[in-house]
C-alpha cells in the first residue's frame, strides 16, 4: 500500500476510535465527525515517529488542555488523573490493534 493510501486508511481508523472514545464529549454533543481531526493528525505523526505511549499520552493531554480546553491545568488531579490515564491506555490499545 502506498504511503498516502496507508495514511488515509490509518486516519480513518484513528478517527473512528477517537470518535468512539469522545474524550471531550463533543461527538455526543452533536459535533461533526471531523472534530478530533487535529488530534488524529498528531497521534498518527507520533505513531509513525515511534514515540512512546507516554509521549503520546502527554500529547493528547496537552491537546485536551490547550486546544479543546477541557482540562484546567497541566496536571489533572485525582481521581480524574487515574481515570484519564486508564481511558488513554484503552484508547492506545485500540489504536495499536487497529494499526
């Protein structure tokens, strides 16, 4: 599969997974299915660069804070921190399985 075709296929897979997890509740609230596209691009870039899970999780949290504005600080507090960490592990597990 050509690189561009692979990227498009991977993009669709990651978009579907992000929309299913709907980390900010935007899709459930009626947002369009492309709402998380900026995050999808960043995640795929990190995956292709072979960044660690920890790096990808930090990147997602950064976007939740600065792009989507859903977290109040750089370091989520308990019990939200543990719940978010578990959710991101599940999300990354699904992506690893899909890609």
